[in-house]
C-alpha cells in the first residue's frame, strides 16, 4: 500500500523559512517523479513543485519559483520542500503527491499524503 | 498557462440521481486530464486519469469523458459517500493546473 506522510508544518512569521518532509513507502520511491501540491483554507488546489527521479530536474510555477526548493533522498525514500521568504499567501495545507507514471512528470497525481498545515502570520 | 474552468461551482442532488460536472480548458489538452475527489477534512484522491480511465479501486459509477477543451465527470446512482468536492487537473502542459472545484451536496 502506497503511503505518504508529511511533517514539518506549523506557524511561521512572514519572511522566515520552513522545511517540509514527506516519508514514502509501499512503492519504489526512486522510480517516480514526486510533487508538492497546496490548498489554501477553503480554496482550490495549486501545484507547487515537482522533482525528477534522480533529483536532477525540478519544476515550479512562477508563484514560488526562486523561493521554494524541492529535493529528495532516494536512500531514505523521502521528499522535502524548503520554503524561504514566506508570505501570508503561502498559508495552506501542503500535500506530498506521487506522479502516476514512473519516470515522467507529464501525468496525474496518483497518490496523496494527508497534508501538513503551514500558517504564515506575525 | 492553461486555465481550467469547472462548472457548476456547487451542486445539490438526491440519492440515486445521476450527476455531471464539467471542466473546460483554455486550449486543447489532448485528454491530459484527471479528476480528483476530496471528502471533507481529507486529502484529494484520484478518480479518473487520461480523461476516461478509472483509477484502481474507484467504483464503476464514476466515469469520465470528453476531448479537446471540454471534459466531464459523471456519477451514476449517487451515494451518500460521494458527498465531496471534485477537481479537474490538466497535465498536458506545464505548469500543471487545477479547476476551481465543484462542491457536491445531498438534497
């Protein structure tokens, strides 16, 4: 059974940093692109970042490019999201997600974690 | 960026009814479309991918159709456990984008 468990969320002041983690199990982690998707309170879903199987390629939307960094440790089956220069509009539940097809990001998000809440406020 | 527009934003239906949710893309996405269900307080779960393929374990009362810029999700014989929000997502082109969601409630 595929399991994704996020951690690291919490309350942080604007301009500060936070690092999220995701522990994966139940599949061969190194075979899949991984992603972060967020959801602001009572709002829709927004894709935040994707990383290739080796970690050599990363993808971001303009809203977080230059502030967020996605990374992975295949030996630990773990995914990370380093968030810098946080803004109030980054307040959201952050979900770790696995892309659906091995070795490609051009596909759906097949499995999701339970999410971790990040609140950016002074 | 490809814009995804869902309709309706909210929907009320009775048990046993058939429900259809629409998703329109701002340009042709060549069936690169997924549907997700999000129950209250839970994370999203994949229902449909490639516009019409059912994800493992999803009940057959869910189906997807469409092509080009117009897609739809149909739920046959609505059950109480189908109360949720539904989101479409395109993965044809980067950045990957979601529709605004449809909240389905029981009448």
